């Protein structure tokens, strides 16, 4: 049984460290992905085969120690590092970086599914909505008094005027400038922070779901809907918005290559353990034949 257990430990190492290599590979592949957050695999030992349980001392005898043999390693989690990445200047007004805490809130206009994202590479679509590359609409405060949370959309210019330019300030205010010399704040981007961002689920395309499980801070109605007063940038622990910038990936290639080497060596050691166990089992079989 000990040799079978040894092989099982080796197999668990192969299976577990393969996942670790996948995590590192994903990090390295996304080193240039906007707003990407690096992940790290965490390991723990598997349950032990207890050969002898410990017992306390008594008047007749001293205590006894426990004796157990481990059965390998297992993956306990894949943690995401949500530390901020560097902000790179792009000069494009609708490229928005968050300096500090918080996520943008976007909605799929087709099925109403809502996501969080740190990637602010937005654009104005043909209908005037501020959208992601996939066409998901950015959420914020809208309306005459900015008291309604909805899709951010460009306003209607005054009669006889044309919209000349649009700017977005650090507080997320969307300010439109018109040809008659007037201007108006028509929208305000809102940010949402989470008590436990590790509960967010990666959905690809720089989007996260699982907003309710992550514990949204300042959400309205006990859900994850934004609140026009509690989710304003620069307040309640939220960061400010930097127009004309994008947040870079926070992957540190030096750390990733160091982890790649150690994880590869661990995988090789597990492979060697399986090979040695197989060799010993073969020797035992040959002894039986002789």
C-alpha cells in the first residue's frame, strides 16, 4: 500500500502543479491586457492516513504522538491580485483609468446581465451610448439632476447648437460643450467597490460577474445596483477617474518567470516520484516471478 500511496502522491503533484502552470501561463499571456489582474495558485497538503492517533497522558502513562502519512498535494484556490496596475496615457477622452479603488459597472443591453470591469477602453457608439468593445453599456447617473442610474448616453444639444466636444473629469462628470458657447453636465460615471473582490468571477473580455457574492459596497436596495449618491468617484473610498489613460496589467514578469521555474521543478519532481514508484513495483513483480 505504501508504494501505491507514493504513486498517488506523485499523481496528485502532477495534476495540481499542472494547474499551477496553467495559471502562470495565463498571467504571462495577459501581460499586455488592459486592466488584467494576475492570479496565483495556492496549495495545501491532502488528508493523511492516520497510523496512530495521539492520546493525552494519564496517571499511568505519558502522552503518545500521532503518526500519519500524507497522500499528496491539492489545489486550495486561485487568488487574484487586485492591486492597481500602472496608468498609461492614450490621449483618447473615452479611455478611462481608475486611480484607486472601484470598478466600472456595465450592462449587456440584450439580456440585461451586469458586469464589473477595470478596463476602461470605452467608446461612444452610433446611438450616443458609452460602451465597451463588446457593446455593453456603461452605467452611471443620468437625467436632469443626475439622480437616475441608467445607461450613460450623450444628451441633446440646445436648439440651434451643435455638440463640439465632450470631456470626462476626475469625478466622472460627462461635460458636453456646444457651438453656442454653453456646456452641460449630462451624465456622471459611477464606480463600485467590493468587500471581497476575490469572489468575482472572470467571464473573459475583462469582465467580472458574481457581483452580489463579492459584497458590493454602497449598493442600492440590498443588491448590486449602483446608487447615484454613494457610488460617485472620489468619495466613500472610491478612486478617481483619469480620462485619456488606461490601466495596464499588473502582471510582474519577473515574479511570473521565477514562479514558472519553481512550479516546473515541482512538476518534474512529481513525475520522478511516479517513475521511481513504478520502477520499485516492477522490481517487486520480478521478485515474484523469480
